C-alpha cells in the first residue's frame, strides 16, 4: 500500500493568512482599515444553536460573518472572522474542549478546526459541501467529525479531521437536514434529522474503509425535527424525538412505539420541545415554554403503550421554570470550580445562567444578557453624543452607549416597533427626545434622561445609567408606521405608514395634529429637503414605485373641524418606469442588430430617393413601384418591462426637485437620478416617468442597496446591502457621478442569507459607524484609525427636564384596535352631527308642545263662548 503523508500534530495554519478581509477597488488608494469593528451589541438568538461554552469564562456565538468570544468576567469581546466571507453555518466543541469547529457558508466553504484557547487555525477541511454547512458533531472519542451540508447537496460527511481527510461521504436526505449527532454510547451509530424526518445510521468497517448503512428513516409530518436523540443500541434502534405539541415520541424499528405525556394527558411541554440532552444517565428536555424538565432515562427507554391511545403517562423527576416570556432553544453545560453550570439560549432575546442541581442550595436562574429578538427594524443615533436607539418587533426600545460598549436601558410596549428617529437638536437641545413608530399605527414620543439629575426622594436611590420616560402617545395610522422625519427647522414631524397615508404634526411641547394626505402606495421612506434647498419640501417614497414631493403644511391654514385630511396640498408625482431593459441593450449584440437594421433601412430609403431624382431629371413620369419582396427578418425581442413595479428601497434628495433612487427586483443594479416634472396629471397611476441619469453599481443585480447614509461632511457614502455587506464610497465633491461610484470599500459583516442591513448611520462627529440587520446583530465601527479613539470618552446622557419627577405618567395607547386620529375625528364629527340633529329634533318637539298647548287653550276658550258663537270642532281641526 502507498504510504500516505500524515499531517504533524504540531502543525498550525496562520490566522493572518486565512481570515476574510474587506474588498477594496484596485488602485483606488482607499485604506483597507477604513472601518474597523469596534463592538457587537446584538445576538442572533433565533438561530437554532448559537451558544458554545469552552470554559466557565468564555462564551462563543455567531454574529454575522464573525464569531464573537465573550469574556464573562471582563465583559470584553474578541472576534474570529470567517475565512471565505460567506458567513458561518455552525459551531461545535470537541469533547475535550481543546478544539472547536466552525462550519462556514459560501461557495465550497471551509470547515475550520481552531485550537483553544490559542485560537490558532489547526485544521482546514475542504470539499464537504457545495453551499453551506448547517451542523456538525464530534464523536465521544473526538477522533471523528460528522458534518451536514445544506441544499442542494445535503451531504453527510465523516471526517478524520486531524488528517483533513474525508473517510465517508453520503447524501443525507432529499429534504432540509438540520442536525447530525453521534450516539452517546455507540460511536458507530449516528442520526440525522431534518424537515419531517429522522434517519438512524450505522458506520461499518469494510476492507479498512467506513461504509454507512441507513438502519431506519422515520418520517412524520408533525415531527419537531430540530430535536432528536439516539438512546440505545440493541437489536433495533431506539430514537426519541420531540414534537411541536410538546410530547415525546419513542421510535423503534422505524415506527412510533409510544407517545409520552404527563399525568392527565398533559403534554411534556406546552409547545415545541427544542432540545433533548442525555446527562449523567438522565434525560433533560428543553422547551419553548421556558421549562426544563428532567426524566428518568430507564423509564423512558423501556416505555411501552398500555392502551389503544398509544400514550404513556410519565412524570418528570425535576423541573425548572426559567421565567415568563422565555423561549428556550438550546443549552450547554460547563464546570465552574467543579460544579456543573448550564447556559441557555432564549429565542426571546436573552442568555441565561442556570443551576440544574435541584438541591436546597440551587441558585435562581440568572439572566446574563438581553438583546433584541429577531430582525432589528430601525435605529437612530443621538445628534449630540454617543447614544444609539433601536427598536424591533419584540416590542422593545433599547438605548446603548456605543463609546463604552454598554446597553444602558430598555423598555417594553404592547406592540412591536417598526420605525424610530432621534429628534434633532433644534427640537430638543439636550438631545433626549426620540420618536418611535409601532406596528399598530401608534407613535410614541419618549425621552431619555440621566436619573442622577432628579431630586432623590426619601428612601430612594438613583443608580440607573439611563431611564426612558413616555412623554406622549398618539395614533395617526391604522397600520404599521414605516417612516418618521423631522422638518429641518424642527417645526413639523411627518409620519408615514403602510396604510398609504402621511400625517403631519406641529412639534411643540405637546405634538398637535396638522392633518394627513393620502399617497398612492405604502410609504417606504420620508426625507425633508436639506437646509441648502431654499424651500422646505418632503420627499415621500412609496414601495410600489411612486415618489411624491409636498411642501410642509402650515397648521393655521388647515381646516380640521370635520376631518384631518388635507386635500389642497400641492403635490408633485413621479411614477418610476423601468428603463433597465433599454440600458442592457446598449453595447450588446442586440444593439448592434438594431443599428444594422436601421442602417439597411436608411440605405434603402436613400437609394429610392436617388432613383426618383434620376427619373425626374430625365423627365420621365414616376410610377409607383411595387415593393420588392424581401426575406422576412426575425422580429427583435421586445424590451422587458416588469408587470409588477420594482419596489423602491431607499432614496435621497440631490437638488431641489431632484432625487436618487435605489430599487429592488428587476430594476436593481443601478442608482437612478430622477426629477419631478411640472406636468400635472389627474391620474398619477397612468404616469410613466423615466430617470434622466443612471449609475451602474457593481455586483448589485441580485444584491441591491437597501440603505444609504452619508457622513456629516458628505465625503463618504455608506451603503447597506441586501446580503448584509457594508459598502463605503468616497465622494470627491459631495455629489454622485459615474466616476465617483467606481471605487469603493466593501466588507461582509451581517449574515449573507438573512442579514439584510436595516439601518446604517454615523455618529454625530463622524468617528463611528453603526449598522443593524435582519439577523438581529448591531455592529459599531471605528471610522479610519482606531488609534484616534480615546478610552476616556463616554456618552453623555441628557439631563432630565425640571419638574419631570412631579409629572403624572403619560397615558399610553395599549389597545392595538384603538381608533387612530382621523377615526377619532370622524367619530367626533359623527357625534356632533348626531347631537345637532337631536337638538333640532328637541327644538321641533318643543315647538310642537307649545302649539299643542296653544291649541288646547283655544279649544277651552271656544268651549267657554256661548253656544251660537262657538266654532265647530271640524273647523278648528
């Protein structure tokens, strides 16, 4: 046999040679350290398994394209970047905790084994999957590593990882595969689980090679496939799985042997079972209901149904309720001073430290960190200091000090947040006011202040870093608020919504409604014209391709007696008409064919005119010629115009009446320069407005720009991409042109699959850049050199208003079905009309009563007269 060269036990790769770096356009002169990561605030808690404990001090989790290593004692972070820049699919630890594996995403991604605690790359495994790794697991001996790939190949690979060799490769299943695990007590046995199935497999040594035999595949429509556990190896394979309804299923030989529940047919968990752990001979189940339950392993393993229901009632030996509004998805155990400690991932946005000893000394669950759960919808920075505010559909608003890398405060509301903007200094010189929009159409004005500035009442102490106070709540919209914008002078706040309206408010100590206008589509963004423009106008961008421009309405000119709707506000429309197919024709074979046909046509016309001229000169009568039959040419393909208009993603003013747009869908790949025309049309739907200038943006045909922001000097343009990448374009003269957008700096920071950048902005002094994404992550970056950042810098929390402590708490709007302002106005108008009608009726009734009394008086007088003088009753009637 050929002797294979073995990799030395002492061999290591150089991290500097493999980690991904920013892309910089060649010969552009843009420094590669234009931005450097400062801190990661978010946590991708909705990811299935995103928590790894190497020891009692170090916690790891995936944050976009990097691995965050959090020191639990010092609260400091360090980072490992992915090697390919395509993201990270999974992390898992070696049984000895001497190594950990990082499975990446991207074209033919790497699976890298790192040494711990040195963090040096020890082995790089290649060729295990096409697009992304989704899960990996070491066997108990630590000699083998099993990995599973994502679509399209779903490859199960067994690695001799120390030698970087594939010892076995097989297609795991034809559907999504989420997990692979080695059996705890038989290392020749492993399971894979995925969309509605679990497969039990056995590894066999045949002719010194590993072969894989599928023993059983269990398929069930209702399986909660994120969980599975191989219990034992006998003559048949026993597997236990969780379900969406909270019970446990024991499988034997490919069939459900028994369904386990608690006494009285109560489910084992109220909701999905997210993890099963075999720990020191006991079965531990983790539930989305916030409970952790411990079961007798032998009872579960020997379970059998006792009646036709197929159910067997089993009671847990112990249970721990972590807390209300807790949804546990995964937990991991480490030993701290010889004592077992568990750390749990909460999909509602937290990391918990748990004690599962179940003794009289058991410590209560401790919430170590809280985060936004899921996609971050909006963020904004303070206009005067290093404070950041964010909101999400998890109903929370959070305040961060991004200079000292700390979360200062959070507050919860009844509905999810969808829009947020910090009020400018002209509105609040202390920089403490924030406007937040919510999914039920409510807008809340909140103020952030330092409680240390308040008088200390007897028996109380003010120790919080920052507090959030609800100053005002009003409901201008029927559905989600999508955009908020303060007018440049701070006099007006505009709010946009999915309900196709824009509402205006006079900004005073208490915001007062001016009125609203209807727009042709759901509002995507609002931007007031900058101070450089003579007139103050509002640019309204709608999802469905419409852009509008309106002046700020004056409160004194609006008649709001019967309705808040403003019907006389001068409005300019722009309805985007796709020209991308025309652009694509340029410099293409199709353009050459069109030019050739046009040339032939012109030559033929020219020859015809020459012939007519010759005939006239010869004095001959010109007879109409019969057209020659020409070979029929193949018709040219029509220019493509998408039936559904491409969505407007973002935009901004370039000059009075002019603006740039970034679009998604078919029309992505360009920035479009547009202009409002003076041509007014009664029906905006039938408009077909074309951009007058376009700038192609490299590599954005399938990856459009979703967010655009500028530094205060406007010499840097920051772009947030759909794939989570961050781009920076240096601008020469503060204006955009084809030449200025040729060179750029780019780096993949958020998750490439679902980390679309939702917000991007620089600090008030242009020293820092902050991004937030659909992956729940928030990153802060130093702009240019990190050496410029002084450690003594700290965000200044605004001081409280005088008399704040004496104010009565503002009444919030908690009912999502509450009337919005226009509905309240219409209700009041209806009540006024009804009241007037009732008053009119009452007046008529009084008149009738008076006439009736007068008539009765006349009747009586008539009766008192002599008989011959009395009028007959018929005459009186």
